[in-house]
């Protein structure tokens, strides 16, 4: 039987059944084995991740996590709210204190760092806390009082057992246990 091209004519020299069954089988086996050959080197490597939440990495010094507010440094200048590109910061009054203090809405905050960078008195700084997921969206609006208190890591992650740090080898990034919690 001849194989016909799109124009309806037969292609010379190509007939169905002319291919060697061994060639077809070999081609099939190559295609079958190729994905396994790609994955095999990664199967026996050490893990590239940590077993969160029982392990937690120690972040770099300049890591951007949740904000911490220092009431005694804040001069209510509104710079943090003015430079916020997401309009996530509003100044609100705090009972028992004079002036207004920043309240941050983490639903819209992009953790860009402008508020921390441009604060003239360093009243805002970043912590290494990234665990602020909530089941109720209204809890993502952090009042100044809530920003001033940084909870203990053990309160947030009671199942945490150890902290790890990254280090670089010639070929990959690895993790090692640094401290037990």
C-alpha cells in the first residue's frame, strides 16, 4: 500500500509496512525510557526544601517579613502611608496615646519595603515572620497595637522542632540543622 501526501499523489519509496519492526520497537523503548533518565539523577539527591512546619529556615538579615512598630520612635509624620504604593497603610488613633500610628492591611500590602526605608525615625522594621495567614480576611488588618507585639515563633508554630540554614556547595544549595527549638 502506498502512502499518499496532501496533494493526493503517492510518495515514492514509502510504503506502509516497509519499516523494520525492530526499529519501531527500539524507537518506542527510547521514548519510554527517556523521562526516567531525566528524573533519575534527582531521585537520589538530598531534598531542596525544608520540612515546614517542623523545620523552618533562618532567613537572611534583610529578609522582608511582617512589620514591627515601635511606638516610642513614631512621630506620626504619615511618611509610611504616603510612600505606600498599595495604599495599605492608614494612620489611626490609639487609645491612651497621643498622635496617630500606622495600621497595615496585609490583604493589599506587597511587602515592598518603602515604609521601612523612608521612615525618618526607623519606627517600622521587618521581622522574619511570614506566618500571617488567616481564615478571616478582617484579621489581616493589623492595628498599631498588634504591629507593636511580635509573637514568639513557638506560639505561631507549636510543631516547630528545628531551625535550618542554607549553604552553598559547588553544585547545589543545601540545608543543615542549626538549632533545636
